[in-house]
C-alpha cells in the first residue's frame, strides 16, 4: 500500500478551508467537508492512479481528484509514496452548485 505524505502547503490549505468553512457555514458542515477531503486522499493509498492528469501538465505523475468545490493536487513520487501538493477551490463548480 502507498504511503501518503501531506506537504506543508497542502496541510495549510486544508486548515484554511476548515477555518473558512467554519466561519462561513457551520462547524458541522466544515467538519463534513474536511472529512470528505481526507477520505478522498486516504483512498489514494489503494488507488493511486485513480486521479486524472492535470490539464496543461505533461508529467503524468501529477494528478488531481475532486471533492467539490475543491481539487486535490498530488504527485505519485514512487510506487510507495504519494505527495499531496495542494488543495484549490474550483470556483466555477462552486458557483454552479450549492455545496452546502
């Protein structure tokens, strides 16, 4: 099974998302979203290739998975390690869909 490493940037992104959603919505909704993001990342342990290649990036080891309204960017470092690089808001998806 693959080991998942959260970079400092990705961990900070997750904390910022938690802070923002708690302030804007509620602690329960924020916790639900954060847990969903963490679960998506944990699923990469068993299915590291499950993400999609990022548009404009030729390095096929760079992939993303979505937990709307966020994209989780990661890199398959080796057959034993994945690095979670960042979590970015998908503004268009957020505007089109009522997530909460």
